[in-house]
């Protein structure tokens, strides 16, 4: 009986009822995500020396808003997302152009677009839009398509266009994330490994040329990253203090709200990109390693969902979004540990900031949608095909 | 259902996702390993760096010990003064506060310049000194106008105060702010960086610096990234320096300074049994209080350019030929050698011929026949030439050495000079010349190479007065006073003869200091005058008549000296007065010494004697 019901759903999954959707929703996954958010709110509370203001309370409100977005997105039929994938991508591109023309400058870069009610960061939206578009593109492609170079030109352009616009802002971190996410999608859909190697070799050959295109502050960041002790009061200050904050946590940390580095403001802007160090200082190796493991579980869960999904679009979408999330984790933590240059990537779900949280929840909503519609069969053009 | 190409690409996708998972797990491992490395392996290093980041150790100034005189009068004390500081961040308009301040207390250009400089260099929360040395009245006035002076704070400041001002400045010394040289000498001492830290410079302030200074407090504060103190983590209160009581009697000190008047010179009064210095005066003096603050250049120049050298403590640093005072030593040496007996008379013709050279007596036509006591009384030069010629230089040096000539005293004051007790060996090494009889004759009347400090002369006289006991002089009042007990090995009869001679100098008509004799209820003084030449009298001048002292320029006049003890019957105190270029000892130094000694005896009548001789 139950098999029959399943079967019924499988055949008529485009008609999943609201109750079905609630039933098929992955609550474990949501729970994992929310626990990271709550850990983050706790750290923000501590970073403000035990005050809800100015960060923790606002982060909580953003969480509630984002949660609404997640639920809404996950309840939208996956086929709808596929249908409008290119449109969403197009809107993303238009927003990026809008930023280039009308965006307002903050912290040396033009990243925000004031839409009247919200300060939107289109480059964040673009991360989702590009993954959606690429997922749609590869949904109907065969391996022989993918192995042909001409077939790979449009998706490559799909990536290059927003990356160039984002580099102009300039925002190296986000641009690199787009490149890596696209690379990961190319990899999973089956692009031959030797092609990656060729690109890799070509790019390393071009590094001297690229270097000349970098802004001075970007060059400085890379140089400082290579040797932070060189300039301990200037550009290296961030990395040095970040390492001190992190390292001084030891095995068990100084205890909740007992951080000294953070409380005494040795780390500027600790509530955003360097929030991981506050956690490390207060909860030590155990605390920070636990958070990293939690991230790993969320990442693996994302891949699990892609395995469970039937449609190729859903698979690629879940993989792309999971990779995107993983890139946040690797780049941010690598950056605060001094493994990577400081490129301005927040710690996902923890760092204070509205757009990043909203985008991430949008992504998780899409993954949930993939999970809810995991048994759906999507045809070449997004319709139900009886093949 | 699905076509094979779909299965194929899903197979590839699954394989690739597994590879991706492998890469991600690897990356996570790298992160965790790095975390382990930073937090566990290098954790201690970063913990220390974090601790260094957040803590600042600040020292707090200890209170310096108070210096008292023997009667509990304060010679150096701590005085609270007030200073006004501005903390800029507390006011929106610090310029307004400054302007209002200037309406109450004017600032000169130099100060305004300094304040402007500090405003430029210091962070907004760091206090900027607007004006220090404010009186209580000024501080109160500022407090009353506090509403117009937002951001202004009145801070208490401790400064050193010397109530006796110039009267005891050489012996008490002073404290002053540090110079760059002091900083260089002890660069690791964090105390030296403290604003307002002062160290002892001369006198007791310097020699007992370690006992007076106290122990600084330590305040460990937590600071934030901008260097602001957030809270106190640990605090150790400073401990006050030790209070010191000196043997000085401030009443005598004042009296002696006043009595010296405009004269340059030194006065030393001491207890001949305990060696306690009751008075140590060097004139002209300076006000110790001036040095505790940065000194205006003009004041400094005045002090430096004064030919009477106010900064020099002449009592320990001035080296003078002891002149006739040294005849006491030669007399004792003559007696000890057996050449002189109380009855033996020696003839003075006014000069003594040595080869083709004449050694003159101060009295042109001589003293005729003299006993040893008379020779001292008249201060006959030829008598002592004769004695010296007979007993030889070695005997004189031996006695002089026993009485402490050429030897530093135990006062431990910086700047003390040893004087010079010349010897044949010394002359050989310093002048590449043999010791001649002429040198011996010069030595016998305390001239020539011989020099001594007033404190050394005082010790010698005191040791004669106390019956030939070794005296350790001290400036610090100690509860267990060491009375002189070790004899220097002189025959008591010989000492008595010398003392008799000193008695006659003052109390017998014709004695060189007869004019200054006194009798306070039977208490009399015995002494010895000395006038020492600071220039050579040429043969030509001697023939045409020696130029009268008051006709010579000040710096060519003789030094006048007087060494004495009192009372004669039961000696208790010794005194030495040196008046630089005062002319004769009997006319310049003796009257001063007499007045001071009378004051000593008035202040310490015999029934309340500090120490009675057993």
C-alpha cells in the first residue's frame, strides 16, 4: 500500500499536495542549519560583550526572515525553478550591471544596490542564479555534449560574464567562489580531468598578467598573506591578531564571554569575517573543531540529497549549492587561520550580515526543494517525460 | 524508463561527487590540523601574545621617606601639589576649556606651545598636563569653575619640600627629575619612565637614595586595542620609603648659615664622642626647592657663574691647606717623638735659614723663646720649622695619618674629597722630584702640598679633644650610638699639652684668638687659628711690607680658619670654620666659630649633655 502511494507520488509528483511537501521536507537538514545559526547568534552576543545589541538580536530577526524565505523556496515546485533559472540568472546579471552603474560604495568597493527597502548585494544573489542556470544547462546534456568544447562555451560564458562584473566592483572573494563553484559543476557533470589541468596550467601562466590587473589593496592582501609578520601594524595586523585570537584559545578556550582579544577590540570587524576566531578563543580547539565538523555534516548532507534526487537538474543544483556553501567554509576559515589571503568571505550562517544569510537560506531552500521533489522526473524541457 | 546515456552520466556524476567528497574531507582535515597546530602546538605562544596585547603593567610612584633632624624637625618632606590635566575626549570642545582655563590661570607662550604639541601627539583619552605646581587655592578656584572646564581634572601630585630651604641644602641634598643621561645609565628601570619620578642628587637624598625611595606599586591593567585602561587586574600598593633622622640640629644649621652671612666657606660642628655631625654648612648655598622643578636657565646660570661656587659642599669637597691648624699635629708629633718636652723652649728669630733660603715666621722679628704651649698660642712658625727639621717628615706624616689626614671620612656623601697628605714617595711619583727639607718645613705649618677638607680638620681636632680616640663621624641618627672607644695610641699627657696650647690661643692674652674668648658659666672654648696663603709672597713684597689683606682682590686673600672644641674642662663639641679668602683666621673665622660654639653650648647645656664623658 505504501509502495503504491509512493509510486503514485512518483507519477504525479508535480501534484504534490502541501501536506505531502511538509511530510517530505528534510527536518534533520534544517535542524543542522539552524543549530549553526544559533551558535552564531551566541557568538555575536559574546562579541558584543554580552549584549543582544547591536548584532545578535538583528541577526536573529534576519534568521527568522531567512527561514521564511527557505520555507517558501522549498515549497515551490522544482520545475518552476528550472523553468525560470535563466530568467533569474538574467535578473542577476542586470542587478550586477545596476551595481556597476548605480551601486553605492562601501569599504572601498561598489557592492551594494539600494532597492529602497533593502540594501541588496547582487553578487551574492548571482551565486545562486549562476548555479541554477548551469544546472538547467546541463540537465539535458549528454556526456558526448559535455566532452565537446563548443558545448562548453555557453556555460563558460555564463560564468565569465558575472565574474568580470564582480571583479570590477572589485570583489575577488566572490568572483573566485563563482569560478570554483562553476568548476565543481563542470567536474561533476563529467568534463574530462585533463581539460581542468590545461586550464590550470594556462591560468598559472597568466598569473603575472592577472597580477597587473589587481588593485593595490588586493596585491597588498596577497603580499601580506604571504608574510604577515612583515607589517604587524599595517596590513598584517589583521592576520597576526586573527592568529593570536585563534591560537590563544588553546584546547578548551577561555570560556563563553571570556575572550580578551575580541572583547578588547584587538580584531576590528570581528563580528563579520573574523567571527570564527571569537568562537575559537572562547571555546578552544574543541569548540572550533566541532563547528567545522558540523559544517562537514551539512556539506555531506547536501551531497546525500543529490544522491537521493532523481532528476539531473536537482542533482547538479544540490551539488552546486553545497559546493558554494563549502567554499564559504573553506575560504573563511582558511583565511582567518592564515592559510589563505584575506578576501572578505564571511563564515556562512555565523558572520553578521543580512545578504549572505538570506542567500544561503535561499540556497538551502532550493536544496530542500530538490529533496522534496527528489522523485520527480523532469524532461529535457522541464516537462514530465514518459521515457 | 531512462535512456542509457542518462545512466552513463549519472554514473560519472556519482563517481565525481564521491571524488569531490574526498577532496572536501581532505580540506576539512587540513583546516582541523591547522586549528590543532595553532591552538594546541603553538597555543602557548599565542596565549602569551594575547596576554601581552591585553595587559599593561604600570608602576605607581612610592612616597619618599621624610628626613628629620635630630629633634624631629622636618628637613625634607613630601608636599602635595596640584596639577591640572585635560582629557580631550571628555569634551566636545577642548579649545573652549583651554580658553576658560586661561581666564582663571594665565599660561605663558612656552606652556601653550607644549600643550599644543601634546594635543597633537597624544590620543584623546590620554591626560594632557595643562599646568602643574598649582596651589591649593588655584586648584579650588578651578574646581569651583568646573562647569566651564569640561574635561579638566585636578590631580594631586607629590613634590619634595625642603623647609630649611638653603640652610641645609648641601647636607640634605635635593631630588630632581631625570635627565636623559640618567635614562641612558639605567635603561631597563621602568621607574625612570614614570612622569614625576625624582631621584636624590646630592647629600643625604643621594647617599640614602635606596632607603628613602621606597618600593613602587605595580598596577596591572587590562587595556584595549587603543591602549585605554579598561580595568585593574592586579594592584600592589607602593610602599613608602624609610624615614631618616639625621644628627643635624636644624637650629644650629640655621644659626651657622646666618652667621656665615655673605662669606664663602664651611662650618662643621660635631659631637667629639659620638661623631654625630650637628651642623654642616657650606656657603653660599642654594635653595633645594628650586631643583625639584625644572630650573629656569637664568636661575641656573646665576648659580653656575657665582665665583663662590654655591653648588660645592665646601665642608667635604673644599680642599684647603690646613695652615696653622696642622701645627697641632706637628706639636703632637714632636711630643710623641720625645723631641719636645713641656718645658723645652725653642728660639724664634723671625726666620729660619735653610741653605740659601729663608723660611719666615709670620711675626717679622720673631717670638724669641717659646715653650710648645706658647708656640701654639702665638702660632709661631719658626718653632714648628725647628721641630719638623728635628723629628723629620715621616714622624709628622705618621701622626697626621693617625688623626685622619688624607683619609675619607665615614659620612658616605658623594663628592667628598680625600685631601692630600703628601709624602716623599708621593712627590717622587707625582712630581718626579725628591722630597726636600723645604717641603718638610712647609708641611710643618700646614702649607705646601698638604690639603685637607674642613670635615677632616674637624675630625682631627675632635680626636685631640676627646683624648685621642678614634672617631667615626656620622650624619645619621642611630639608636645605638657608637661612642669612640678605640685609642689612637697617643700619650694622654701629650694630648693634654696640645689642648693646653689651644686653651691659651683663646683664653690667654696675646693668643691669636683671644678676642673671641667667652665664658659661659665656666664653659670655655679652646681652639687654633689658621690663615693660609693662596698666593706666594715674593721676596720683594716681603721687603716692602706685606700687602694688607683687605687691599687685595677677594680671590687673592688668605683663607681664614678656626678649629676649636668646648668646653675645655669637659670637652663635648668640636667646630671647624673655614672662611674662604676671609683674610686672617683670627679675624674672620674665629668670631664666627665662637658665636656658633656659644649657641651650641646654649642649646646643649652640660646638664642635658647629649653624651657625658665617663
